[in-house]
């Protein structure tokens, strides 16, 4: 290996830095920070998480009802309809699309989907 060759780790680091400078990543970070700073959104997130945890416990014990599920779904819809949360979710989806395209570009010459199931031994 010559001194001019760049290690795979260095290429990976450079790729990470370039992704961090994309408009998609910058939008995601801005939206995430806005959600973290907003007290009302944080209260709604906490409310949703508590309700979801309560529902999961009720489901585990066989005590969950359809009404409980509908309450969790309604609370999640209300949270997701908040403008800051909607912007965050849209930015997250856009970033995920970008990262999936990067995964496909990396995986294509290797004929392996490293974002999917590259591990394991034998798949039928």
C-alpha cells in the first residue's frame, strides 16, 4: 500500500463530514434543535412517551384495550401535527432518503446491502 492511498476509515470520515454539510443534514439539525428548545413540544413528547409506555405495559399484561390504542394514536397524531414536530419529521425523512441513496451507492459495487442484511452466514 503506497503512502498516497487513503485508508477506508479516512474515506468514511470524509464521507461523514460531507454528509454533515449537506442541506438535508443541516435542515435536520436545525429542526431537531428547534424541537429540543420548545417547551410545549417537549411536554407533548413526554406525554406521548408516558402514554405509550403505559399502553405497552397494558399490552404485555393483556389488559390493553382498543380504546387505549386509539388514545396513543390520537396523542401521536396531535404531536406530529405540531408545526415544529412536522418540520422535524419531514427533515428526518429527507435525510433518511439521502442516507439510503448513499447506502445504495456504497453497496452497489459490492453487491452487498450494508445498510440491510450484510451480517450473518447463510440466508436462504
